[in-house]
C-alpha cells in the first residue's frame, strides 16, 4: 500500500495546479488529500525523487495497466 501511495505521489504531483476535469481531477485531488490526511502535511515526493525513481514509477504504472 505504501508503494502505491509513493508512486501515486510522484506521478500526480505535476498535475496538482493544472486545471483538470472529471475523473482525472477526482483522482489527483483524492491522492493529494489522502497524503495530507496520512502525513498531516503536503509532501512533494517528486521533489526528492531521482530521475531513475520517476522512471521506475512510470514502469510500475504501465506494468499495472498491462
């Protein structure tokens, strides 16, 4: 579960301030509000992630979808 939250935190962070609609907006807002409830603050996982970690997150996302 923590791995999913970490990966989601890295992948949705760039979409935090973008105008989104529908399901995408609900997913991004839900992930970020969940992090605020769990960690009691806003955590920017992507700011501290290396390029390799970001690439691994995208690989995990693609492999999960497939």
